[in-house]
C-alpha cells in the first residue's frame, strides 16, 4: 500500500518509492540515506506539526513534515 | 613538507582523531563559511614533516552546501600528498559513498573507520580486510577516543608519508555524483559490515522515550536548560566577581601608584579608559569558559539534537530551526556566548537570523538595570509586572524581527535534516580544551574592539568642548532632536553611550551624570525623571544596540561588517520606534 513518510504509523517500516523535491534537496536527503529503495522506519512524530524522527539502518534522523510529505513510501512488513 | 587532508562527515569524531594525532586542541562540530582558519597542524610521520589540514565535515563531495564548497575549493586548489577519510563505524551504510567519491579524485587515500568501540556496543560487525580489498585502498579500524587500533594507524601513516609522492590537486571532475557513488558503494558492504538484525535495546532509546516524549519532552527541555543556565551562573558569577575584585585590587595596588608620576589626564586615560576596557574584557572570560564547557557537554552528549526536535515546531514558523531556540534562551544569560553558540547551525542564513535576534534576549546585565528602575520607580506590587512586560516585549521583538527577516536571511526551511546521534559521554579533557580555545579566540578579538570603544568613550567624556562642557555634553545637545521625541533627557545620551560599551556600567554612568554615589541614584532618578520618561529610557536601553562585546562576537561569527552594521542599526532603529510609540501614546493618555 502506498503512502507518504509523514503518514506512516509510529514504528511502521516503509520502502522509499519516490522522492518529490528539488535536486539539491534530493542530494542532501540521499547523503542522509533517504534514497529510492531505502528502508525507513518512523520512530517519532513531534506534536504541533513538529518534525519526525526516522531510522535508516543504524542512523536516526530528524526531518520536517514538509520534506516527509514529498517522500512516497510503500508499507513493508 | 608533505600535506595530508583530513576529510569526513559530521559526527565521525574527526576532530578527536585530529587532536589525538597532532596533540592540538580543536573543537568538535562544523561551521559553514569558514574559508579561512581551517585547523592545521604539523607532525612527524615516516621521517618527514607532514602538515595535516582538517577540513569541514561534509556529506557529499558533489553537493553545494557552504561546507561542501569549502572542501571542494581546498581540495581543488591545494597540493596534497594524501587524503585521510574518517568514517563512523556505525554508519558505514550511508558514509561509504563519500569514500567512493574521494577515491575517484585519484588522491592517495586511507580510510579510517572511527568509533569502533561504539559500533561494537551496537553489535555491528566490521571486517576491514574485506573492505580494503573491495575499495582498493587500505581501511583501518580505530577508536580515536579510546586509542584502539592506534599503533596500526600510526604504522600505516608512517608508511604513507615515507612513500615518494608528487603532491597534486584533487581531480574533482572524476568524482561521481551522489547517486552514482551510492550505487557503487552498495555492493561493497556485504560481508564487510553487518548491522545486527535487531539493534540491542540501548539506554539511548530509553532515554529518548523520556526526553523526546510528546508532552514530557518540553518541560524536561526547560529543566535541562534551567540547569545549564544555573550551573553557568552558579559557577561563573563567583569567578567573574572574584576576577573583578582581583583586577580592581591590581588597579589600586599596582597601577595607581605606578602611574602616579604621570599627568592627571594621562592617568585618567590609562586607568578609566584603557584599564576599564581591559578589565571589562577579562571579566567575560570565566563565564564564557564555564558556558563553553557546558555547551560542549550538551552538544557532544547528543542532547542538542533532541532539543532541536522539541522546539522545532515553534522555530520553523520563524524561519529558524530548533537549535536556534537553545541559543535564544542562552542569550537571556549573556548574548556573547549565545552568538558564539550559533556555530552549531549549518546554514549561514539561519545563523545570521539567529545572531540578529539573540541581542533582543534580555541578558543579565540589562536585567540588572530593569530590576533597579522597576524597584525605584514602581510600587512592589507593580514592579514584577513591569519586569514581566519587558520580558514579553523582548520576546515579541525577537519574534517580530525573525518573522520580518526570515525571507531575506533564513535558508531553505524544509531541507532541515539533522542526525540524532546516540548519547555519548564526552571526555572532560576534551570539553576543557575546547572551552579554552573558544575563550582565547574571544579574548583576541574582543580586546581591540572593546579597548577602542572604552578609549573613545573616555575621550568623549574628557575632551573639553568649551564653556566648561565636555564632548559628551555636546553629544547630548546634538542628540537632543532624536531623543526629545522619545522622552529621554539629553544628559542621559552619554549613559546610553556607556551602555553600548557594557550594559553593566549603565547604572554607574547614570550616577556620575547626576553627580550622586550609586547608592543615591534611586532618589536622584525619582526627582529627575517621571515614570513615563523612565519607562522610555528603559525600553530604549533594553532594545537598542547590544554591548560592544556582543557586537564584536557578531562581527567575528558573521565575518561580515555589513551584517554587523545591520544588526546595530536595526536594533537601535527599532528601539527608537518602539520608545517613540510608547512615549507619545503615554503622553497623550496621561
């Protein structure tokens, strides 16, 4: 089932299927491990529209919801 | 002499490794835009002198952030015999592409996998010999903090330095872009680096359940911050007072008799001008030292990233990120370390925006002025509300300024990505060496800046301008057209000038102006000023230009005279308009 990263349930694992953002941001995201086919797990969601914390491999990462909305993921088991 | 470049991602312990190799102290963390002042150190390797240059931490050689541009520029223009790449052992999956890119530059490389101890704790298995074979360059596993794998690293570096090489520029045209590097790195890791299927339950995660809790996180954040400030002032203030007394004693015991033979005017210049400047600068040193030690603790322990998570929702609306909030709060203690602290931010725009609003935080020196005025001019029942009102005003001014300038200065807001590192226990020695380096840097800069300011104010108050008046009196007359509409009597213009040097001397200068001892200042104020004028003076004094030390810090950190001028002009202009608004409406209503 397809959704976006910001809408994963807490603890949910997704496979990145599409990154909708400009080239520079895409590069930055890739440097942090957010890239096509990568597995990401949503760990936390800050209240009041605050940022998200995700885990990619051994790295935990903070990103804003605006960015996460541009990351389409497929729910993985 | 040979030249080696030290490259790595942020949070790889690169600086710790640099320090361990060279014995020099350098601070952890990276800062953008610093094209000069890269840390360099010479060391003897393989019988040759080698200069090691520590480059800013980067994620990607093909990227376009400030840091990445600096690294590219240095690699492309400098002659290097080799490049040493530092990677974090726990994160090879996303760091290896940088190795692929660096190897492609055709500079001789050594890959140093650092933080082996932490990776082991996480249950990660690393086989450097497999990675050496796959990458085609020697890969070494070390822990710079614990010294693990150090003899092997030194052997390898000695061998590398002894090899006859021709120094060269890095060939950046051959660097694959990030996507290609990632693809190339992908196959390399299998067998060579394995994450445990399930990371062992770490206390890091448990701690995060508290510190990043949806509604406990915010109160805990304020508890941590309150502890930090209290510790800074609990330890720093007695030191500052002690040093102040020591300097005063030195002045009275040594300088006064020493200069006694000089003409009175020269004595005054040296004691009230130059010495005043020197001692003002020096009294900042203890509090800065304590602050930087504690900031190192907050940053290196990993809490700063959690604080950013907690406060980001609010700061995002102001065009800032969560780390800016910590510095804004810090500014309520003293603006100077807060301005230095903005280094934890990566993007220059965000740093500038933070530096622009930090001076609006009511620092403790200004608080002293407020408390004094409030207690003299208002009843005990009113005074706390005046104080609260001025705090709210300072918040409102900071938020308004951020909102106004966010488009001009603030960087790309959605691109805010921050690694949440596992908690670490920073070494005490490292925190202390880092604090020492920071304080030294501040003293070097501030000395000239503040000294000149103090001497100028002395000149103003001592050079006669005819009719028994000094330049300062004349200055008051000149400023009258500007100060009249906001209800500030011309003789107070000099006090504002003193306040520019250091807010701490504002009250003292008022006492001089009214010709009373500081103890009699309260009575003098009530006879010379009504409450509307006093409030006007207060509002203006709290909002106008930050003290010289803060201006010096902004100049040093922004590396831009234009921005420094903008900061001073904006705050002074805003102060004038706010005071005008207050004074005119208060006069109209009463």
